[in-house]
C-alpha cells in the first residue's frame, strides 16, 4: 500500500495583507519555515511498516514525482481548508482514495465530507491504523471517530525533509485536551474538556532526544496556574538530566507566575514565553483598560525577562466589547512595559468554537466562508464596536507602529 501524507499550503500575513509588504520578513508574520504540525509525524509513527509512506508539505516542495499513491491523507487547519479541498478533489478525480483529518475536519466534518472518501473526526493516534486496515480490505467508511487516546503516540520526525526548511526546530506535544472554554479556542471541543498529561518520562525522553535544538510547545497547558500541572511540569524538567533544550512555551496573562516554577523553566533552557492576549477574562480586563490587569501584565514581562527569557506578546484584535481604543491601549502598554517582541492578529472565529457559534447566531459571520482569509490577518465577521475596515486598518497600523525603527531579528523568539 502506497500512502501519501499531505500538509497543504496556507497564506502568511504578507501574502494576504499587502499593507505589511514593506515590513521586514521577521516582523510581518515570521516568515521562517519549519517542519509543521505534529499530526503528520504522529500518523507516520502509527503507520504499519509494510506501507510505503511519503510526505508532502505543499508549502516548501512539489508533489513527489513518478510515484502514485493508493491512499492520500490530508491533515489541515482552517486557514488551509481551501487548498486542502482543492487537492482532495484533484486526487479523487485521479482515482485516488482521500482521507481528510486534522482540526478543521474535526470541528467542521460536514464541510470536509464532500471532498473526501473518509473523514477522521478527532485525534488520529488510534483512528489512523483502523482507517488503513479498512482501506486494505476495501471497506473504507465515510467517517471515523472514537475516544481520545490516553497515551498519545510519539512523533516520527524524520519523515520531513529538514533541508527544505529555514529553521531547524521541532514541535512537542506536552498535553491534550483543555478544561477551559475560551471562546476562540477549538481544543476543548476537538480534544475534549479533560486535560490529559502525557507520562512525564515520555515527554522528558522526547526532549532529551532534541537537546541543543529549538523546541516549540504545541499546547499551553503546562503554564496553567494549577498545582497538579506545575508539579507534572517540574517532574518533566527534573528528568532532563541536564540536557538543555531551547524551549518556546506559550500561555496567557493568567499563566503560572510562581518564581520557583519560572526559575525551573529558565534553567531547562526556555528561550521565549509566548503570551496570548485573547478573549479570556484576564485578557478582557487588559483590553478594557483595567489598571490592575495592565500592571499585572507588565509585572509578568518583568518576571520573564528578568530570568533571561523573552516575553513574546501576541494580541488578538476585534473581540466583542472593544472598539477603536484597543489599538492605542496595546501600543501604549507595550511602550510602558518594555515589550520588545510582539505580534498582532485579527480575532478569527474558527468553526465549532463558542466564538463562531455566537457570531453565527447573531448573523455577523461572512458566509459562505472563504477559508483563505482565516489566517488572522483579515476581519471575516462584523465586529461589535467598530467596522471591519477599521479593524483591518488597526491590525496593519499596530504592526507598522510597533516595529517602526526596530530590528525584529535582534529579538526574534527563535534565536
């Protein structure tokens, strides 16, 4: 059996927002490339050894030539859905069987189904071997779903041709699922509301194998301010045996601020902490101009930067309740708190999330959706307190004004 795993293309900010064309590439959407998405290396890890497997990342290479797959599996997020469906339709016209999976098909299986012979809804660790077995018997079913795995499979990273990428980095999954129902996040729906911590030794072994390299966390749960999560994270770090890993971690303004915990992150080699100001309560207080929330965020900058880690701020723009004042508040706070590295994105309602459902119910979504615009650089809905044109203009303005006179490469989070 010949199996092709595909990661479709997507547009980065400078490709979809001409206003950012004059900015340095390092500022305008971080235009480096690296091996993407854990889905494909995870599927590769659970693919039986008798299958001939190839991987195609459409963002950096052409389709493998002179090789005809029997089965094509496409894994994708919402910003890739246009190209994923385009590819799937072509492969099916050529007589190939197509399986669609990933976050977008999981959250919007009805959108994926017309383009697929089978849709994988949920995590593929245990579903993928079932799909391959059914295909081998000629019994492929239109939809596969099941309970989430308790012990996620370890990724098989060598399936990517690393010479094709400009950044030598890896992604590691620490946890699956999340108990917090942030309106814009798909994880609780896609992976379940129960936080599943991987066995500490599994994660530590994976990190030890990547010592000396850049490692991006695929999830932000390890920075949650919960005693059980903090104890588990410290257990993982304690098992590294002195191996230093260039960690890039992510969280929210409500992340764990304990000094001993942050010290342990720094000792383990954490280079950057990516803090997303989204639609959670702490972020909403920040955008509302609450002085206590803004000072707490500034204190977090000092806690992180004071330990030699970079504070990388990410600001979501256009959430309900906030008008034109949000742009000035973000710029003013960045200047006052000494933030050196930041990115900005337009609030984007992904299918199936509470944010999507709220906008759909109020008739404020642009439907039918053009998934090419769902990369965080354009308003795809009618904002509550400003026009979509003002939201798009404010997004571009923040990029330009924050990076005016700066060298973003000097503070790049991946260095």
